[in-house]
C-alpha cells in the first residue's frame, strides 16, 4: 500500500521525541519514503510493494535486460577510445565531469499519486556514473537544434508569450492538449538517432554526435538492489541529454506528420511530451487528427483532452472568453503548497524571496487582475500557515503585484555569469565574509596562476 501523509512542516528546533520519531522512520526497513512524481508530497510505501512495482517494470524485456556482471570497466575502455575522436577541449570537459571511479546508475521509482493505481515513474540517478560527463556534453551540444524548432516551448513564460500573438478566435474554437505516454522509454534507438542526424546540417558532425548518443543509449547499465540491468530501448529520466534528445525526436516526428496532414492547427506548441493545440476546425476533424497522429509511429501513443471553454497546460489554465484567450493559474490536485517553513534555518532573504518569486509567478500567469488577486490571497494564507510573518509576506506579495505583467512576459536573454561561486555552509555570522569574497572575486577571474589550478585539477 502506498500512502500520502498529511503535510507536516517541522521547525528546525525539534524536540528529542520528534528527533527520535524521524530517526525511527528513517531506519524502518519495512518502508520506503519518496517524493511524489508531481506536487511535492511525501509518500510512504511498504517496501515489499515498492520492490514489486519495480520488479514488474524491470521484468519487461522490451526495455531491460539483466546483467550477470558489472560491465563498467569494459565500457570505460570503449568510452576512452570513442572520445579520441573529439577535440581536446571537448575531451577535457567530458573527463572533468566523469567520476574517476564510476559506478552503475541507481534505479528508483517516484510514485505517481495523481494517477489511478499510483504507478511508479522510473528514474535513474546519473551522479558519479560513466556516462554523466558525455551525457552532459551532449545535452549542451543538442540544445540549439532542439530549441530551434517551431513548436518548441522553453517554459511557462515562453508559452504565455506565444499565446499573446493569438488574436480573435473563430466560433467553436477548440482548445486541446495531447500527452505522449512514457515518451523517454518509447523512443527506439534507431529512430532517435536518425532524428539527431536529420537535425544537424553538417553530415560529419551529425554522424559523430549520433555515435556519441548511441554510446549513452547502449551503455546505460544500472543497479536496483543487488541486481544489475542494461536498458535496451529508449532513454531514461535522469540522463542529462534525455530532454534535448526527446525534443529532437518529437520535433522530427511531428514535422513529418504535420507536413503530411491535410488540416493544420491555428497554434501547435510542445513542451517535450506535452502538446498544446488551438483547433479551429470541426471536433470530428480534431479527433481524426489525433487518431492519425497515434497511428503515425508504432511506439508513440498520445492521449487527447479537448474543450471549447478551458484546458490545463503546464501550470496554466487557458480559457476562451468572448473570443479571446485568457490565462489563469492551474494547481494540480496533488499540489500541497510545500514551501519552506518560516522556522527553517535559512537566511531571511531566502524565505522572503520564496514568497516574492511565487507571487511573481502568479502575476505573470494570470491575465485578469482580479483573478490574480484572488490567487494571491490564497498564496498569502498558505504562507501564514507556514508561520511567515504576516507583514513580511504581505510586503513581498504587494511588491510582486506592482511589477507590470508586460515586463514579466518580455523575452530577456539570460545574462552570462562567469563568477566562481564559493560553496560554504550558511551561518548568520558570515555577513563580513560576503564583502571579502566580493573584493577577492577579481583575483579568481583574472589571476592566471589561480585559473591554472582549475585546469591542472582536471582528471584525464
């Protein structure tokens, strides 16, 4: 049985009884404690049920194959040989991000408490693994090709910005969303690699990048408990190149489908495996469009939701009102407002900035000011329950409300930051150190002898 407990926000000054209770839970071998796949809830599971759900997934030989021994050393030799084809600077980057003694990935499940039966979403941690460096390198290499497609959505702000370009809507306009079922694991290696080749104009580079991707996909071994496995189809959540690889595959697939279909949507946007459509043809034509898309590829299957009034996409509810698009906040039913408790041992500016950033998010999603204010009032009450001082919470929310929504929706490129961040434990007595670090920062950036230390530390 999987259960989701009521959210309890524990202050940092716990009593001995509370410490003992947490220690007892942590050391209870009969249970597993995981974060939910969505919504931020904490889920307690019987260990036997959790292991059965994992074993059921791992017994699917379409995706996984058991291994009798650890192939890391063999794979390490293959990787070293493959990287010789890359420029020295690329080799250095990959080796720097690759652990000197890599271990197999670790398989675990995050419970989908928002879905019937609470299935587990398979995740594989890539920290300290052989393919961590090359996967990260490929993620950055593939990004320009993944983000340049017409349907690509970067985030909610990008989505809202593109909705602003939609003017008057015809009568009987339909809002629709489609969701690809288990996209990552259902991308056949052959089709995914061909999509990568199709997206890169330079043939020699396309061939090399596809070869690097193939290594990541076919050397994705992992551990669950005492058993070792190899993933033989698709890619996984937790692989750093996976989002860009999946984006490129879907872009290639939809380009071929959309160009062959007789009817086009007024607007077609996609965030990895979630598709948003504004459809101005008949309802039957939309359902035929969905059916044709479902039959276009043997492993890609899409669900369809549609409405002539409103539909949910990302964290936004899109509505049709008087022939125009309005947007408001959407919170999934499983979202329990799990923000940082005010008594947590964090700097004051952190707790204040959480209130401000969330209020800012509400401000830019809600297109109607009165609707926005209603949601902001709910947010205010949520932070009061987390013991935030009322005056400070109100000040941060009012500060966010004063920012013009048009300013929040502007397309502003990220500023490049070459500062070297020092990582230290927080203490309230460290304020003077902040000024010292700011004074010494130019030395880290400009002194050649200090810069050389970082390069000399890179493993080869």
